[in-house]
C-alpha cells in the first residue's frame, strides 16, 4: 500500500523496519556507561574496524559527533577549516563557537569539495594575531553539495596536506555509506587517513537514533569525557545499537536503490516546465532544484507540495531539496513527480 504522505525532506525520516524492530527487542543490554552493554560494545568495535580506527563511542547524533570531535581536537581560539557549505558551519546551531570556542574558516569548494591547494592557502603562518589553524574537516558526502562524493584521491591529498601543515583531520561521515555504495571504495579507505571519523545510523541506514564516533583510544577516552559532560550515557543503549548493527547488515547495499530513485526523480524534474536542476550530476540520494521559473519561492513551493501530500525542504529563496531513502519507492518517485507537475501557477 503506498504511503499516504510522501516525505522526501530527508533520509532521517525513515522508520525502523519490522526486522529492525525485532532485532532491537532481542538485544542483550547493560549499562553502557560502565562498558556493560554487549551490543553497544559490538557495534563500536565493528564501526572502529570498518573505519580503520582503534576505538569508538556511540552518541545520539552526528551533530554531537562533530561537536565532541571539535572540542577534543581543538583549544578555544583555534581555527577549523572546512567547506563553506559544510554541516558544521550551517546546521549545528553555532555549536563550534558555543561549545568548543573555535573559529571556522569556510573554503569555497565546488559542490562542497575543495582541494589540496585550497588547504595550503588556508593554513596561515603562525602569528599571535591570528587564530591557530588546528583542524581540517571533510563532509562525505557533501549534503549542500548535492550529495556529491569526495574522490578518494582528493581525500588523501587534502588530509596529507593538512597533516604536513601541522593540522589534525576529522571526517563527517553522515552519508559515508552512500559514497561507499556509489563509488565502490570501502569505508576504511575513505576514513583511515583521518584522525577521527564517524558514521550515522539514521541517514540512509534507517536506524531510529544514533551515530558512532571513532578514532584513537586516547581520543575516544576524551570523547567519553565530553559525552559525560554533555549529558552522560544512554544506559541500556543496546536497543539502539542493535538497530545500528541490523542496518549495517541489511541496509547498506540497498542504498543503490535510493541512488537510482534520486536519478529518476532528477530526470523527471528536468522535464517539468519551470523546474531547473541545480546540478544534473546526481551521484547519490540528494536532489536540489530551482522553482523560480515555476513562479514559486522555495517556501511557497514546499507549502503547496505539503498540502498535496509531498514533503520537501526549502534551502534558499527558490532552491528546494528532496532526498530519497529507505521509505521511498520507485512508485513514490512517480507519484511525487505527478504532484510537482500539478503545482502550476
């Protein structure tokens, strides 16, 4: 039976499948704060190994992964270098300034991706007048870059350049598995050159809560200290960890379906009068398009679509984002296109 409301706003909109719910209910649990939850331990060990890191910690969200990583790697007043479109700059409530006390330098990458020369130019010589460059962040895939994939060679070049300049490096892996499935490059290959990395269990993978931050043991020890400071343990979190393990077992390869659905969505949008794709290179599951030619602002378009049973997001005066995910089928894409076609002023 088709979904009554087609929610393309984000891949965080999924609900646990029946099989995932069953895995959660069957989970062995304990107090994760004391290291007594076997399911949490198994998830953290698995993610650390997948990313080529020593240790890991389960956290409620990817935003918390980023904020803890910034606070562990940096001292107040240090400078963090990332793309100007990055989630850390645009979507974390000013956390870097409020929680870690760091300055942010946004690089003007293309589709959310910058190069080694950009990093070299951003690393300023030591001066008591300037913030000290300390950390380089990469977001894989780039959300506001339209789900664009950082090529492995570019990842290796920018991390090597950063480390040669005395910086540490951090991977925001919110949609890392989308990049893995689309490119054929392993998560370990993408992540192992970073000093810390994390993966989301909700975006794409369909889990209800959680992300796993990985890095060296000393880094994770300090990450746990900040986890405690920001709210503490989640106690019997094995129920959530079981959802993550189920997702890693069953929901990674199927991301290819989301990518195919995103391409179909983009192809259909490109045929509609007044709709212009922001970029016709759809690498993963994110589609941005402009609705000015259809006579809409983004906010008005999203409201009109919602009234007809379609969820999307406004991300600029006339820019709209739609994301495909576990709860979106090929038929849902066709129905979404029919709704959009009907929104003619």
